[in-house]
């Protein structure tokens, strides 16, 4: 028993078969390829951002390493018996402020898991001129001994004009 199909019905079957074939090819081959391409583009964008972040971190690391190497070099150059207290006392003598020292309070801060410690000295100067105080601060900040001022408080001396009191907090790293 053969089914007779008209020419028009055959064309309709061929067209439907073609459309079904195109749909299957699109869904099974072309769509996955396009999805993969989009996924690869997103991965490239993410990896490009990660690469830029890594480059930024590399520059920061290199800058920190350079600073650490410079600090280590300066610590090796520093005299063996260096102490922050004696250094500040010596500078006070050089600038003519030794008689103006009300007190010098040294302290040491140790750091866990580190061979370094922070040496801190709080110094109070009374009745000093701004010129001598500036010279003292300049000598502290520009020394090769890696000493820096962390705090400076200046108050006007009420009894004598042209004089001030100052409290300085200097610190340095030591082994």
C-alpha cells in the first residue's frame, strides 16, 4: 500500500525537513560555538584585568622592596653602637639645645615575628627659638640614620617672647 503524495505535499515535506535540519544544526553546532566564543571573550576580559592588577602589584612590590633594601643598607651603614637616645642628645648639643631639654623618654617597641624593633624617644624642649628648633628638626629628618619625627607639638612660651616649647616624638628601626 503506497501512499500517494502530491507534488505540493512533497515540497512541503522537503521544506519542513529542511527547516527542521537547519534548526537542529543551529542548536547543536552554531549556538554552542557562539556561546563558547562569548565565554572566551569574557574570560579574556577577566584575565586582562587580572593581568593589569598583577602588574600594579608588581610595581608596588618592587617599590617596597627597593625601600626595604635601602633601609637595610642604611642600617648596615649606621654605626654599631647607634642608639636613638644618644643620637638625639648629640644633635641637641650640635644645635645648642642641650640646656633646653626638659626630658627625654626612650622606649622600645618589639614586633612579633620580626628581627626589628622600633626605638622611640619623646623629647621635650623648653624656651627654644624657632630657628634652633628648625635646625634640630632638619638634622633629625635628613640624617642617614633613618630617624623620623612621628609627632611634633609646639606651644608658645608665655613668659618670654620669641620662644616656644616643643615636644617631639622621634623613631627609628633597629635590629
